[in-house]
């Protein structure tokens, strides 16, 4: 090689050696990926060595209307325990059921049926909640509270159906109390050789170092899901422990923290924001919907023989907006019974007697005395979908079609006064929960705000946006009340964020929140039984 080429080669080598790979990438406008060093995970002031989670169905992992194996394994306390295990947390035992069918039995007789799955509306083809057996045929409910209960103690002390005061109740897990309505079949599975021990006693027997408490939902939810008909009243705000919510909650916190345990509590969402109350529209009667085509030819007859006469009577009595004629051109409101409406049975009977005769007119008065059409201020419960447009047993045609010619009963609808009762109770309970958390120095999760956000704008996490919509929203399971596994993962993240704030742990900063996208929003009807 000639001397001049050797000199040029050395110059080039020297030139390129002065440029790092980053310089070359910058010169060529190639973006540089800088490695982000996350801090190591720390527990902060929290001791997760013995974690016990206390609550109701939302703690147990109940989903799609029942407790089943796959969903239990993705309960939010189980998700938390897996993260706690990275910083000293111990084993986490749950009262697992026997299969993925769900349901509960007592010596072979069903107490609760299998889970819901996504079925198909036979008319529209749209996805809709359906019973598992309607899709795959009969199954055996193998979880039997007499024959095969698991062995505790259990770190997951979530008891489906439990209200706040049930956590203090002795005998709540005693099989002999079940016929009396004083025991809970899910808790019977958990009490073992101590059937009269309370949920709180079995919790404290484990000497928890850290606890979670999410209770109070059922103290208002039962009233809401029964349409406020009075069969499942709201828990009183005040009363001794075991009766009133305030004193009961204070007793729970005092006991759970008595051994020095730290913990986290969550408040109660407005139950009227959840899918169970927002899926069935108040004006769901629509003759332009091909699946309700048989309604169109009935409208002239209904207007002439029922809605017209009722509207005339109510208008004459100063209530012109109580009933309007049906239209064939779009949605119509459901016909409902409103216990707060002025009772017009006598006036209806008197007005219709000349036309129908006294006995029939009197029956009309009884049926429609407190009837009105629903408005946007009413909420129809999800379970009403199974009775709307069905005939009411024991009532003669043509005034026997639920929601159309027979008013929907109180249990199917939340009217404004009932909604107000629920909101007042939730606000009172939540004030108690937050005050107790602050006084005891516990972490606090505002689940009320979280669920409101789901309903209003949705919540985006890990490139997924969850809303409160049934089936498509991703957060609520097919019963419209409980969460999907993805929804429970979102809850677990919110709990970890709150723990970080209060106890100086760093689950979020260290990248240890869970990726909610790895958790399912529904389970196949063909999910293996075990």
C-alpha cells in the first residue's frame, strides 16, 4: 500500500474513533433509547409478612354472578399478595371453590347457580349475559358446603353477601343457623371447627401484620338491587356495634389495629353508577326495533283502551304528565308502579265504572292507582330485563304485560326518592370510613371516585380504557355489579398507589403495578372445569 493511502487510512481511523455510537446516531437523526433505571422495590413502613384481607364479594373475587375458581385466583387481594411477596409477604390462602362452573350446593341441592357467560340475543344477535347451562348444557355444582369445605385459616376473608355488621356476628358461619337466615353459606365454608367464630375473630386469630378492609357496599346494595322495596333495608347509620354502621366500622378498625397492624381501607361507590342500574333503559319500549316489531300493531289498541283513558283521568286530576300516549315512531317509557305517587284507585274506578262495570273498573283502579310512566330520573335494575314484556302471573289479559300494560313492580325500579336515600347513606358511610382511616393512620382508597370516573369518562391504564358499560366496558362482569378480573387488577393497582402514599413503599415508582391488560374481561363457556 502506498504511503499516501496509509496516511489517509490513519486519518479516517482517528476521525471515527473520536465519535461514540451515540454521536453517530445523533448525526444520523436516529433516536436513542436511554435505559431507565427504576429503584428497587421497598416495603417502606409496611410489614406484609401476614396479610389478611377482609370484606365481602368484592374481596372474594366474585365475578359473573358467582364465585368460581379462575376468578378467585385473580381476586384483588391475591394480586396484592403476589406483589407483597416480593418484599417479605408470606403465603396467601383463599377458600377456593371446586370448579369453574361456580354455584354452591348443600348436600347436592343448589343454593346458587353457575356463572354467567356471554350469550347471544336470539333476535338481534348482540352479545348478552346468559346462564352457563343455557350455552353448554347441564353441569354439576360441585362446591358443597356440607360435603367438601376447604381447610383454613384463610388470608382472604371476603364473604359474599356480608354487610358491615355481619363481620362481628357470632354464628354467621354455623350451618345450623342457615335455615334461620342467620348464617352465610360462603362463610360456612370457612369456619371449620369453630362454626360460631365471627369473621373478625378468625381474622384476628391470624395476627395480621397488614390488613385490607373493604366493607359497606352491601349495606346499601341490597336495598338498591331489590328496587328499594323494603325487603332488604339500608343499614342504620347509628346504633351499637353490630347494628349501626358508624359504631360497627369503628369497632372493626379498633380491633384490626389493636395488635399494631397497619392497613388500607376503601370506601363505597355510588351503587347507582354501576352497570346493574344503567344497562336497561327507562324508555326501552321501541316498536322501530326489529326485535320489538310485535309492539307496533298493539300501540293503537293500547292507546285507545288503556293509555288514552288513563291519561284523561290523570289530566282531569291535575297530573297531565303522569301518562302519555305511546308512539310507533321511537322509544317509549316503561309503565311502572311508583309507591310515592298519589293513589288514584278510587278515581280510576269511578271514571271507568260506566264503561267497564264496577268489578272490572275496581280492578283497574287497584292495578293503575299508583302507575306512571318512567322518566330519565328512574333506574331499572338489570334483572328486570327478564320480566319486561312478559305476562304477569295471575293477572288477566290484556292488562298483564309487564312494563307495557301492567306496571313494573317496585322491586324492578329505583325511583328518585329511593336514589336519594341510597346517596345519603353512601355519603354518610363514606364520611365514617375516611374519618376512621385518618384517625388510625391507615391508607385510604377512594373507590367512590374511581367508580364515578369509570361511569363518566372511563379510566385508561396500560393502553386499555375501562368503562362501566356491561360486556363492552371491561370493568364490570356479566352480573353488572361485580368486577371482571381486569377490573380487580385495576383495584389492586389503586390499593398499591395508596399504600405507597401512606407507608412510603414504592410499588408504582419501582414499576411493580400490574399490567391490567394481562387480566381477562370475560371467561369462555368452555373454560376447563378445573
